[in-house]
């Protein structure tokens, strides 16, 4: 719970603001 959400966030929003 979290890893999947983060993967989707990075997949859909690479330049959304959260990219470490």
C-alpha cells in the first residue's frame, strides 16, 4: 500500500513535482 500509488504517480506524473 504505497509502492503501487507511487509507481502510478511517477508513471502518470513524472514532472508533477515528486521525482526523487
